[in-house]
């Protein structure tokens, strides 16, 4: 039976909803499966031959979800990941559904070919070193946003630890597009696992299904055949448990026992960063403020900016916080600082946030953007404004995150998400997709609840505003 797109639940769906709310997700082997509140089956499953996943619809928003039968698919998927077969003389395989596709022969042997839409790839450096014995260094080709880079840092560390004798270089696209931020190069400069960082002229596509086929032809022309050129790509789907797992599977590495946090390596504090920090610290002491709120009201790649950011900042200031915004705010208040991005590069902003968090009680309010991952790396409580539904949120979810959403996430703790009612937001459109504009009063209310939850969890001796 198929979902007819209505928002009404049948009696069967209501029973299912009660069951799911009772168990709130369950464990199947090593795969934690969380399901939507009301579903109807819409596809069959074949246990022999091609395995088709059950596709189900969430009634309330008609969101596509994958559930029952997922355990069969995950078992099949896990088997393929651990028993991947490579053609003779090949070091990577392309996976389309449950089929392994033979890599084409008319491409350079030291990199992978273009991928069919929706496919995955498995690359084995061990196999590459056998079939290409002349390889003497590895070039990682990066075309991600800043937040995606930080989610990748544990994987880069793991890769370097496994192949310590090989030099690692990184290539970053100089284009700011739907997939890439050139500012990643600044962050990679401080990654001890990367020996050199280069820029290249690359181009992406607006079609999300083809994001893995980013054009890095210039890298091929600049690197000799003795360099193994690896694009940093991964499976991005609701079935992926974590970004680190996805990268480990793509590069045929052993999965981490625990999902690792993003890593921020040592960044020197330049003079203007130190002076800014000292002014903030002096203001906190003089005004006896409650702490600092680091505020990011814009998601550049999603082309979304929070309206009335000034109103929310004013409420935070009235509540006794010093507000630092990485986006321009049209307000004049000594307790609010909008960073000058011509002066503060991304690494300067991160270093300033590190200094503040080391000495002052700090919180973040961020769109689903780079400071979401940066706050996880620094273990700063962060209120995430989920302006649109992200079915893959569990791949980047960490315990420091509290999520505001208009659609429940069953991969996020119910204690750390705020389900917005219809009167607390408006639906907006940016020319690409719809998203929620949450009202400042509701955002401030959620922030206060997050602070209360965090403070109740902290030991009393760590509740000082100024840390020693």
C-alpha cells in the first residue's frame, strides 16, 4: 500500500507509532535503527537476487525514509564492504546497488574514474601499492566545506598512521561553490598529517547526485604517475552511521571502535587575536557577564541566513552574555562583536574561540554549518538551528549538540532536540528549497533550556564563569 501524501494516520500507523515510541529505536547486530513515527510499506523485499529496501514515508511531512528490511540491506552492505573484490590489476571497485562494476580502462591508473550517479567506490591503498609499485606519495584531493573537512580529520590521521612512510599532500579547490570552500587550505596548513598543501582550479556541479565527480583534472596534470591521487569522497546517505565510518569504508580501512571527535590542531594566536580575546575577557569581568555566545546565523553553502539575528543577539545580551557573531549584525553594543572577516580568517576565528573556551564559559548557536563541527571538536555546547530536514544528521551528530527542528530526528536524543510547533517558525524559500525561519523568541527560549540542561550536568566546581 502506498502513501497517498495526506497527513492523516491510519489505525495501523497509530499502533506502529505507539510501538516505536515505546522502544525508541533498537539494536540489530551492530546497527542502531531509528524509525519515523508513522509509516506505510511501499515496496517489496526480495531475499534472493537483488535486495530492494522497504521505502516508507513519514506522514507528517511526507519525508522519504528507509526502514524495515534495512537490517537485510545493512548485512548485505557490510558483507560487501568486508569482502570487496577487485578486478585483476585494479585497486578500486565501483558499487552500484548490489553490483560491483568493473572500472573502465581508459583512465589514468593512479586515480579513480568518474562514478555513476548514486554509486559508491571502494579504494584500497594496499592494493594500489601492489599493482602500482612505483607509487611513492599520496595526494588527497579535497572539495568539501569547512565543516566537512573537520569531520574528515580523524580519518586523515588514521590514514597517515597506517602509511607513515608515504608523504601525504593535499590539493584544495580554489573555487567557492556548492561543495567546496577554499578556506580549507588554511586549516590543512596546521594538520600535522599533511606535508604540503596546494591549490588547484576545480569545478563542481549543482546536481548533488554527481558531487563525487568534482573536476580535479588539473591535479592529474600537475602530479606524476608516481603519485596516487585520491579524492576524499564518501557515502552520504541515511544509512551511514557516521562520517568516519563512511570514509573508512570508502578507503577500505578498519572502522573505529568509537566514533572519533573532529580534531582541531594547534593554531598560533596572532596579535590581533590575542588583543581581541583580552578585550572580551576584560569586558566579561567588568560587566560581570554570564559567559560568551558564539553566533553563526548564516549557512553559506545552503544559502540560508537567519532573519532577525539582531533581535536574538539583543536578547542574549540582555540575559547577560557577550555575543560574538561571525556574520555581520546591524547593532551597536559594547557586548556584541561582529568579526571582521577581512581580518579574521577561519583559523583566526577558531583560535579566538579556543582561547575564549579555555578561560570563559562558552556556548554556540549555529546554523548547520562549519561551527557545528568546530564546537564538537572543542566540546562546546551548541544549539543547532536545523532550518531544513537533514536525513543524514546522525553522521555528524555529537553529544554537545542540541537541535532545533520542525521534524523529529530519531537518531538524536529526545533530551537534546527541541521540536518546534507551527507557530514558532515560518516557511521561507531561497530559490533552491524551502526552509524554516525560526522566531527569535523561540530560539532564545531553546537556548535557555540548553544552558539549563548543560549546567545541571556539569559538576558544581566547573560552573565558574571565568575559568582558572
